[in-house]
């Protein structure tokens, strides 16, 4: 992982250059900027020499690996020197020249000593780099002729191992028999080991398919590419024939274009089948989604069990002894339906004594077993090409998933904030860093390396994870890029390491018995096995820590050790029991993220306004009885000083004066804003400020109590409302729906709670034309007895929730209304006793959920009811009553 250390060290160096200028560090005769430039020059020199040092076994490569480690350590030395310099030089923002001069006088000696020490260190490292003999020859990348362009291994499952693929085989076979006027592309997508090539090979070689074509060709695209002329000659035998060509293991769209461009003209009905690990490869050339076969979901449990047992228990015809059934389940859980992994592990187990003790040993050492030259190295070799084809910035982001526990699904927003603090993200032109992070994550998901575990109704990924075996691969691959302390890990192999990024997962951190942590840059703690006292000891010697994530740790007070972390960029104390934030928070001048969600913090000190690098200020607790999010008070002061802020959520504003709302308008880069305890009088000035936030994507406004009005109809031209707003939540009385809502053409979700809109206003009229609305929530927001969803309106709506509309007694769905609705929820509508008229017109409805609805309403859903025909095609129908456990299923 040496090649990953350099860009991160360069990031630190480049940040140091900008900070020297930004904080007006006094040179005092020593040109500190020149010294930092020397550090950058050294790092770039190292970067130029470092090639891909993986998977070569000759003696020269071992020498090279040793030298790579030495050079990597030099890169870390440079990074350490830079961090130490930045930590020693006090950083404060000054509003006037007088305070700046006082600062320079007070800290002159400290700065001078820091400059001198840094300069000496960098010059010594430069001498070391220049003294390496034969650096170029030892560190140059391997000759291109010896490196394969793509896959390191390509192995098919045996015929008897092909289970669970009946549906895709039948669909592909049927599509191959279609006669089309133009060349038809069929795309098979899935992660490494999912059975793509196996399925295609099985179909391709079947007599039933072969007799339909006059010519065929199978091209392994991962092999070194041929010239255009050679490729053309190889395919010339297909000219004038009805042919089928398989492009197996495709990595880029260029591969597809290169080969399809030299295909000869064939007869009607010719086909091209593409297998790939990357979802968007050639998807634009496929006629429709029915010709894209996604195998990423893996085998069903019964098929996975059958495959595993047939391989592991060959001598007993697939019979599994009862004492091994639990271990079979554990191994299958690790494999998560991947056929190749199931086959590999089961084959290895078939050669071992079939006892629980032996199987337990392998289960606990899977991470080691998939390393090169071990029993399951074939799994690593299957996954390796996916990793090799990643650019370096995505390699860093991908390896970072190893920092999270097995089966851990992480919020995408949290993950991207961590990547941001680590320095992994470089935004493109016109992008925020967070938007670039979303692009990185989308690419990893598209490459089938990362799984989207939950999505919003508009398709955006909410949380994600890597599969268990991919996580094992990451940990085996990461070297000292990350260090994972988890149950059953080898403490001996971790002792003595200069740990940079540490993840502590459900074990006590004192197992490492480290006396100092000066090399530590990232600490993530999961579970409550590490006592706060032990974590405090670590923080006291982790001077250069940049990332600290202690979500869910059993903390009752703000950690004192944080005061000694001047370079901290990310601090997550969410889901802890801390009650206050100390004034010394002002010392964390580099802090970008402060996450205090689900804590007992009720107010912030005024010193928080000095954190001008702050991007994400996330603050709220949940009421223990109602579950409603409670905001946090911020002090009177200049909130506009938080000039980098992207997310400000959830802030109490009841005691704030007009100047606070005016200052909000200075936060023009805000992407998410949440305010509670609003009053009618705040309306005009608040609207004026919101108009200036044209990049705002999420807005959540809540009144001070249920009968307080929100006065929000003051976003007039020329600015108008934030034009790219995607999520809007309004909680409080409304005299009418703000007129500007109809201008929100990017709006995907709107929630209206407690609006109590007059029935004569027909609040649905303003919402039904919104072109991208996919989720609508109506809670106590309508006072009429009728809700009518007009014909051919709400064209993209997928989720509708109607709650606590006390006078509602009829819902009408006209023909063609809500054609894409998938989820419908009714809750506490005590006067609604009839099913929605026209509900049977919602052809795509999958879920119908009911909470505390009248028994007459529920009776109409019973299977013996005369109205049941209206919902007989709905897959899930469930209703819940308060105070009862579970639900009743009527589907």
C-alpha cells in the first residue's frame, strides 16, 4: 500500500503550504514555505519511483518490497514532520490587525523553534532519499510486457455446481433466439465470483443455442488486447453469418467499442453477450433493462446450501452431519450467496477432518486463508482484478471499508464525511467535496465492490457495506494502511506497528499495550468493550489525530483528551450520553465535522463560531417518549462566521434576535438546514436569508408549538426559493401552501406536518404538478373530508403517507393518478372507514401499511370482504395497533 501513502502525505504538505499563508506564519528569516516545498518535492520523487509492487515472487521483487517499505516510511516521516509543525504553530483567525500582531509577539519563540526543527528534519530526509543507491532501478514499475492487463485468474464452476441459475439461463436463452433487425446486446453484470461467465458458458455451449447460429466466438477481454487488424482477422469468419459473440470479463466501454467496431456484418438475429463487474459498462447500448441480467444478489439460501453440501460432503452424497449444520450456516453467511466462494470454501473443507473443531479453526482464520499461497488464495485472486482496476483515489476509499465491522451497514453521509477528513476526496470543477464523495461511492457500487443496503425512495443510496469476504480481502490487502483490532485477531502481528489508522471493534484497546500513539491519525471505536478511561489514555498521546469516531461508546462526559488534538478534523460523539461541549472546542481550528446527534447536549458555547473550517454541524437529541428530534440552542453571536458550513442541523432559534436570521443569509454554501422553535415573526427575514442559499438541497423548518404559524410566503423574484431543493419538511400551521413550492422542480420529498390547511385551498393542487416528487407525507395537514388525487397527476410519486387527518372520510384515486406508487400508508385517520376509491388502479402498489386505523376500514381488507378484490395484487398488507406487539398480515 506504499503507493497510497504518497498522495495522502502530499495532501498534508499542500495543506501546510496554504496554511503558512492563511495564518500568516512569520518566517523570521527562515523560509518555511521553501521547506514545505522541499517536502513536496521529496514526496513527488518517491511517488514517481513507486510502481505496483503486488503479486511478484522473484528475488528482485523481494528486494524491491523491502526498499518500498523504507521509502514509504520516509513518506510517513515527512508527513509526521509536517503534522508536528502544524500542531506546534498556534492557528487562530484574527478579525483585526491588532489581535494578529499580539498573536505574533506572544507566539514568536514557539513558531521560531517549530520552524527550525521542521527545516532540519526535512533536509535530513532529503539527504536520505538522495543517498538511496539504485533507487530508480529498484522502484521502477515492472516491465509492461510482464504485467497482465486484466484478470489474474479466470475459472468456471463445474457443471454440477451450476445451481440456482435456472431463471437467468432461461431468460438469456430466450433472448438469444429472438430475431432482431439490428445487432442485439445482452449484458450480464455481477461481482467477481457471482457466476456470470459460468451461466453464459452453460448457455453458449448448449446444443439448443448452437444450432440457432452459424458462427460463434468467445473473447476473453481481460487478456492482453490485440491490434485492430488482428482482431478483425480473428472475427472475419463470422461475416455474412448469424453469429453470437461473447465478450467475457469487460472492464471499460473502450473494450466494447473496440471489438464491436470490428465485428463483420452478420445476418439478422446476431447477438453480442457481455459479462462485466461494472454496472454501467455498455448499459446505454442495451435496448432495455430486460436485456441486463444482474447476478449481484447471489444464490438463494436453498441453492447455496445445496452447492456447499455437494462440494463439502462428496463422499456422503451431500449429506451434512447434524454437528456441522451450524458451521455450514456460518460459512454460508460469510459467502453471502457468491457461488465461487461457496465452492472454494466447501472444496477446502472437504479435504479437512469433518469435525466442528477443524471447521471452527478455518472459520476464524478466513482472512489469512485467502492470502496468496494459502488454501483459499483463489478467492483473493478472483477479487484482485476488481481492485487492480481501481484508480488510486478509489483504492483508498475502498480499503477504508475494512475499518468497519463485519455485516456493518454505514450511513453514506457518515462515510463521505470520514473520507473528507482523511483527505481522500478531490472535487472536480463545480463540485463540492461532498458531491465528489457521492460520485466516488457511486462508482464503487457500480463496480460491484460495495453494496447499497438501503436506498431513499428517489433511488439515492442511504447506507452501504461490503460483503464479508470482500472485507476479509480488504484487510489482507491493506497492509499498514489500516489496522483492525477485533475479536480473534492476532495481537502479536499488530504489536510494534506504527499504526496510522486504527479500528477497535468490540475489544478493549489496551490489548495492544501501546505506550504512545504519536503515529496515530485515525481512531474509530465500535462497541463498548473499550472503557472511556482507556480511550482517554490513547487520546493523551495521539497528538496528531485527525479523525476520532466514538459513536455509541459509553461516554458520559466530553473526552478531556480532545483538547490536545489540534489537528482534529472529524469528531463523532453521536449516540453517547455527553451533556455539554466545553469552551476549548475553539482550539480545534481544523474541525470540519462535529456530530452530536442522539446525545444529551442542549446548547453549544459561543466559541463554536470560531471554527471557520466547520462543514457539518449535526446536533439533535430525540425525546424519549415521542421520539421527536429536539434541536440544540446556539449562542447569540455571528453564525455567519461559519463560512464553510455545508450542514447545519438541528438548531433551536426561539431566543434568537433578527440579527441571527440575517446572519444565516451569509451561509450561502449551505446544503442542509434545520431550524426548530420558529415563530411567525421570523418569517420575512428567514425567507430573505434562505433565498441566498441557492445550493440548498434539504430544508427542515419547525414551529415552536403546534398552533404557531410558519410565515414562509416571502420568497419572491428575482432570487426565488433555492431552485435545486430536493427535500422539504414543514412542521407547523400554514395559512396556505407557500406559492414558491410549485417552482421546486427538483423536489423529491415533501413532508407537511400540523399544517391544518383549509379544505377549500385544495393543497394537493400545488403539489401534483411537481415533476420529480417521489415521496409525500401528509400529517395533520388537511382539514377537509375529501382527498382527491387527480387523473394523470403525481406521475413519479412512489410513497404516500396520510396521517391524523381527523375529518377525512373519503380518498379518491382517479384513473392514471400516481402510476408509480409502490408504498401507501394510512395512520390514525379515525373517520376514514372506506378503502380509497380507485386503489385498484395503483397497478405497481407493493406495500399497504396501516396504523391505528378504524376497525371498519381493516374489515374491508379481510380476505372474505367484498372489497378485498381491490387489493388482491398488493404483495404486503399489514396493520398495527398502538400498545400491541407485532402486526397482522392481510396479504
